[in-house]
C-alpha cells in the first residue's frame, strides 16, 4: 500500500492529511476522519495540481468532489501513474461488460433504430468516465506506453494501457456509429439468419420463399414498410415472418397480432398459419374485429352495431 503524505506547510499548520492508495481505492485520513473512495466510484482518475503550498488532489464522484490541499510536492510524480492505472483496471470492467452486451445485441437480433439509440445512450454515459480524461491526456501516455511495449522496454504494469486503449477505441466506434456501420451490421445479421433458417424458408410454403420474401421475414426494424403487388406472396411473407419470429425465439405466440382488411383474407391467413406452422395459438383478425375486441375489454361488453357493418350480403342489397 502506497501513501501520499502532507507537505511541510501542512505539517507546520498541524492538520496533516494522509492518503493511502490500495487496489480497491483510496482512504483519506484528515482531521480524525476516514473517507474511503472506491476506484469505481470515481468518474475520472484523481487529478493532481501543483500549488505554492503543495499538491492539490481532487477526487470526482457522480455526486461530489473531494479536494485535499497541501500534499507532498512529489505526490504527482510518485503516485499519478499508479492512481491512473488502478482506476483504469477497476473501471475497464464496466467497458468490457458493455461491449459484450453490444456485441450480443448486434449479432443476435436485427439492429433496430431504437436499439441504436439505446446503445449510444449507454456508450455516452460510460464515456463520461473515459473520454473526458482521454481528451485531457490526448492519449500521450497510451501512445508512449504502446511504443514502449512493442520495443520491449515497457514494464509489466504499463502493459495494461494498450489493452485499455483498444477497448476504448471500440467504445468510441459505437459512439460515432455511422450509417454504413449500421448497414454492414444489419447485413451480417441477415446473412447469418438466411443460412440458419434456410430449411424453414425452403419448406414453409409449397414453393420455397424467394430471397426478397426471406429478407422481408428477417428485417425487423421498429417500423417496417413492405411494398408488394397483387399475387407476389404477401400472405406467404406474413406466414413466414410469423414462423421466423417464433423459431428464432424473438417472439412468443401471444406477442404476435395478424391483421387483415377483410374477413375472407383473415380466414385464409388463419388456415395457412394452422397448416404451415402447426399452431392454433395465433389467429388473424380484421381491423374491425380488433376494434370490437378492444372496446369489449374496456367496456365489459361489445357495442351494438348496425347489421350493415357485419353482413356483406345485406350491405350490398342496401347499396
């Protein structure tokens, strides 16, 4: 355990401060008070500033700044590197966890716009710990230590910095996620899904789904617009997309709602779902039927409607 002692001026006044540095954090003994700060609680490494009366050391947490003055003049030279390394080692675990989560999200599911926004929000929040510090240091230390490591002159303790820098570069990449990066990520997912579910897409209908139909089943943004002409297989895509979401574990039966404009189309979709997916847990309905169902759930009973709204034959007679 290393210690930062007070300067001559502080000892002369008679209120000495002792800061003990350990792998878990720092303990400050000042005026018969003990203050313990974990490295993970600091949003940036300890900040050293030289004054006439000695070093000034600042610890910044999310809720408070702790400032201690009149510390030993050599405190920065003797302890700054150690403090930065211990802080980085403790906090890089958070970056590891975040990067692992992002990798899983971007590889296991189609990258939605809302997901991108959540990723960037998480990266920006975590980046507050790192990017401010890196901006101040301009990566001078990282570049110097990286060169020293390649030349074989770096100490064992300094070898941590190239690894930290590499992870922070990945974090910064997600912060500046570009349109092409997003498109590439989505295409990698689509390619993987096409291969993994090829057998399903080949057999779900009497004829194998086309590449465009398969992509329509896989692409899963927050809102999706699919343009198709008559007889191009819209119902086949609805069936294929339903089966794909179930087979890939991205949705459960009760989370899927199939809608059609007419009762005839809804009945046809019902039959295809039961026949091709072998399930009766999903049924199609019309917009009209969905509205009635919602009103009945809210009001406790179905509303009374004109016979013209439900009987096509009667409606055509009146027309």
